[in-house]
C-alpha cells in the first residue's frame, strides 16, 4: 500500500456490520494480495473468558448490556 503498511486490521464495533466488514476485507484483499488484510470484532476478544466474568443471565451481554456498558465505563 502506498502508506508503507503491509497489514491492515479493521476492528468491528457492531455485530450488525459483520457482513459489510467481511465484504470490505475481501475487496481490499483482492486489490492488495501481497498484504495481510484482517478483521476482528472487539467482542470476540472476550469469547474465551466471558462466561467466567459475566454477572448477567443469558441475554444480558447483548447490545447495551453488561459487556458494552462495562467496556465503556472502563474506557
């Protein structure tokens, strides 16, 4: 890429954007086959430990729930 980077990571902050982000990653990847083009949803980072730290019942981690509010309060 012209800016000197050899990799790009798009961080998705809303699950509803998943297909758009996937399409974007594919489009950029085709245009720049020699570069690493990746995406990540921030909430996927907690998948391995969310059940250990959650206090809410199933469904309480949804939009505007325990996970998002805790993250915003922390930040």
